[in-house]
C-alpha cells in the first residue's frame, strides 16, 4: 500500500511538475485533451443511440404487445374459453386481447388503397397504448349495428377521410372464402362498412397500413368461426419475466402456436440498432488510439527528461519493476485526467440536450424535434474500461524502456 501511494505521488509530480522542456508539458496536455475528446464523443454517441433505441421501443410498445401468440401454420387458430381464462389468471399478466388481422382493399369517396384491417376486442386498449396516440377524433369502434374504426394518419391523408362528414363510410373488401371462382365479382368479395371515428399517429409503419375496428365485424367479414383469432396479445405488469410467461403460455396453448416477446416480434430491427451502435463505438475508439500515440510520445520524452531521477531511484535500490510501474502510472494518470474531463464534457452536453434540445432533427415529420439522449451507467463504465486498456497498452512500451535503462548517476552529474 505504501509503495502504491509512492507511485501515485511520483505520477502526480511528473504530470503537474515543471519539465526541462516545455514541449513535454504541451504534448502531455495534448494527450489529455485528445483522450477527453474521444471519451466525450463515445459517451455522447452511445447516449444518442440509447435515446433512439428507447424512442423506438416506446413507439413500438404503443402498438406491439409484450407477448404475442401467433398460429404456427395458417392465418388463424382456435382458442378455447378455458385456455383464455387460464392465461388471464397467470401471475404478472395484466390483460389478454383477441385480435384478427387481414389485408383488405379499402375505399373512401372513390379513393382506394390496400391496408391491414385489424379487429380487436375491448381489452386491446389495456394491451397497447394506441388510445393515447389519437390525434383527431376519438378511440371509438362503434357497435354491432354501426361498426366504427380508427385509422392511421397516413390512411387518412391517402383517402382524404373527413371525420366530420359521416356521409361517406369506409368500405372494406375481402375475398369471399366460400367462392372458388371470381367470374362473378359480386359473389367473389365480401364487403363491410365502417364509420371513421378517430385518427392515430405513431409512425409510418403503422400510420400508413392499419385500420382498427371491432373483432366481431372482421370475424363476420371473413366468415371465421367463434373462437378463431389471428393472434392473442398479452400485456404484463412492470418487472414481469417475459421468458417465464412465454413458456407458460406455450404450455397452455400447445405446439400449434408460436409465442413471441416484444423483442422477438421485431428482432431484426433491434439487431440492426445494436449492430450500428457497436460499429460506431469501434470506429470512435480509434480516436482514443490516436490519442495513445501522443501519450507514447509524451512518456518517451518524459523518460529521457527524468533520467537523473531514474538514476537516483536505482541508487536508492529501486528495481526495474518499480521504475516501470511509476511511468506506467504516469500514463494512467494522463488517461485518468483526460477521462474525467471527457466525462464532464459529455454530461454537460447530454444533460443540456435533454433539457434544452440544442441539436435539432431535420424535417418536420418526425415524432420529436431534437436528438434524443439517454444516459446509461453501463456506457460510462464501458468507455472508462476502454480508455484504461488503451492507456495501459500505450504506456507499457515507454515504461518498459524506462525500467530497463542502465544509467550511471556520476556520468549524469558530469
């Protein structure tokens, strides 16, 4: 412990003390600033990636459930009332919703497009957050006599839907499963009529494709039997173990279904985001590698400048290892100073961006106007470990040379 304290005091003295050549002092501070820039850049970029990841997760959680059950084969599966009740009684399950999805041709006031019509039950608003994303009208799906619908803002724009004008309903056309030939158009299609009640805005993937209505209306339109669904969507309480719920739901429903977590429903998207994050991390780490070359130069010149001190230490009985550790500690001290400065700069930039939104996103169609930032402790730890490893490797060569130098104190005096 005493030797470690001595090594640290030597490192502090060599860093802050006066050198015989001013260039050594300048190069040392250039190394500190380079490490500070690299450290702050890494933290800021990783925090921005975290911000976008959290934003995407929040957007997708408005539409995708925590757990989704899909048929292993075909467009539908049959869920029994007892199975449904069993799932609802599972610990940590907040709500279970039955849904039916189908592609359909929709028309409004002589305009047409292809969309996904999704039928949902009354529990769906507890499973997703779409009700909070309504920008016009209200979340209302009508009744069995007059079925209503909420549509994405992209569909509203494409069809010119006017919520204030109930004269024009939203017409839905799907193939008639009971007809084998399309020679008679009137029998080849089944037609449904929906009254637009509200418009939601999440992101283009949902806004341009989805029409939400009552599940009974879609089931009747497709001529599906009672209990037939496209999916079960399950909401869970915070802190729930999704893997455990996934396993238990699979046991209840058997091998005819596939149970997916929110990550598995969008696995490709999350993998791409993680890959981008780590590629950028690797590229920005080269800034620290460049800073390491400055550190090597500063330490090499310091070894030459402190030859007299090395000779005195050897005369006092210092070993090669002790001298090597002193200069290694000097390199780590430079890295510590640069890292501390970089962390402070990153905190100021990130907290300022969170509070004031200094850097804006281009365009006016995105859901936020400034770059999102999310600070995570593991990113700070990762960057600090990266700096320590690079600094230790950069300091080893000059420190090793200092430890192997054989100096004569009398010749230095002469």
